[in-house]
């Protein structure tokens, strides 16, 4: 399966006079790997004390250090009303996510071009997927570029050029003529879309709720699955075998009861379907994890849901029966490996969180951070 090369990550240079931070640790390099101390200088983390000018101010920062959280399904640039935001509003959304400890975002579809935010210091790193691609009249009004099957490959190639190596397709939605969820494109269109993305050096992911859509996406060679509430034993096994991860959006899935109630009068089959998907969300997520499917944290913030809700998503994974360490893998190290983004390797950009106690024992401690460091600059936390 084709994989795009990760875009190089150049952290913005910290302002002149930024203090050197002496992290007194432990510093978690992985779920089971740690070092006792490290230094943050020139925007990066160093495992050995670097050469410093005599005038450098060195500040001790005690506490457990982890890389910043990742959100792999976030919509910076979509407002609460479902419309595109201004760039200033998108900036505010990203800052809200950063305040929750998110330093890495894969923007899974945005109405506006948020690329100017990527060069701004003090914001999470944003990896963009361009605009959603959906079938005509088969998605939320105004969110997507709507196309017919014959035009999907060209649209994929266009969005691949606009984004950062990712394209997002809406794989299923309610079909009003059927009164229930149905795939939005035929199998050959999904396959052509995947070929177009891979040919452009990009990866492709899909919004999917329904069970019948998942085999089509896996057959087509999609690289990632968003929501994936329709997982079955068969598609779980296939996703595990193919190494295709699932981005959890369990906070949003919990709202399926609301969506069902809204559509129940006209579409009772759809309402019943959405309720079944919601009822099995924890069991299917745990089944996928136990089978070896990589779970990656996503909030679906933007549009329906507000920003800054990553901790609610972590709580949902705990409710699925995952351990705190397994949740941290889904929220920190797994996303970075999948996206080709650095963690806290020697010389990596210093995007990190500091907390008083070990989140491997209790992820809820990440709600109360002693410090958020972004590009080597302490941007939030206790004095």
C-alpha cells in the first residue's frame, strides 16, 4: 500500500532570550522508555546538556514529560454553524486545542485554507487534508466539494495538491431514497480515488459509519478509517492484517442518539441503525484493539463539536477498557509514528507537556498540566 513521505517538520525559531529549560524528568520517550533529564534549547530537546553561552538563563522544570497530544480528526476552519470560519477564528480554534495539550493536528477536512497558520509560532502543528470530498447531495450542506463518481479521481488529485499529503472522502451517508446509511460511491470509484491519491504521493482516508462501506474501502486500498462504527469481525481482521488504523471519534459517536432522534420521523431505519452503532461503540472499539488494529485519537472537533475536547476522547477510550498506557499510545506515540512526526527524540522539536504525576497511571492528570512547551517556548502552565 502506498505511503506518502512525511513532510519535514521545521519548528519556528523561539524568540531571542527564551530561557533554556532543564527538564528534570522522567522524560517519556515511549510507553516503556524514559530518560532522567533533558534540556530544551534553540527550540529543540536535547538528551545531553548542550553547549550554552554563559549568559543563558537556565530554568529547572520538574515533572513527568510527554510529547504533546495529537488529534487526528480535527476541523480547524469549520465553525459551529457549519460554515467556513475566518482565519482569525480558525487561529482561535487551534489555540483552544493547544490549551488542552494538543500540539499536533491532522485536519481531516476544512472549508477554508488554513495553510497560513502553519507558519505562525504559538500554534499546534497542522497537517491538512484539503477539503472533504463527497457525493452530490450526500453530506452536510456546505462542508464538502460535492462530485459525481466519474469526477472523484480528479478531485482527489486536486485536494492532494492543496493539502499536506492527505485526502478525505466521505464514504457513506444517509441515502434518502433508501432511508438509511449507504456507501456514497461505487467500488470502482473508491478504488480510482485511492489510485489517484497514491499517484499524487498522498494518503487517503474516509468518513465511514456503515458496515457495508468498510470492505469497499479496504478493497480499494484506503490508508485510514475515520469513525469506523460499522466494524465487523471480518473487517476488523482485514484492517489489522492490512495495517489500516482507525481514528476514534467516540465523543461524536455518543451523539448518534441525537442524530437518530432528529431523523426518526422521516427515516426510522436510519434512526434504528444509528442507535445500534452507538450501542456497540465500546465493544467494537475494544474488539478492534484486541485484534491488533491501531487506534488513533481524533475528536471530530469543528462544526458540530467544539474544540479542546481531547480529554473527553481519552476518557472514552478508558471506558472501552484500554489501560492508561494504551490510551497514551493512541494519543501520543501512535499518531506520530503514523504521520511521520517526531516525538521527543534527541534534537526533535520541543513540543511537550509536563505534569506532576505519571499519566501512565492515570491519563486524567493531563487535564491539569504544569506546562505546555511548543517549539521550545513555554506557552501555558503554572508559573
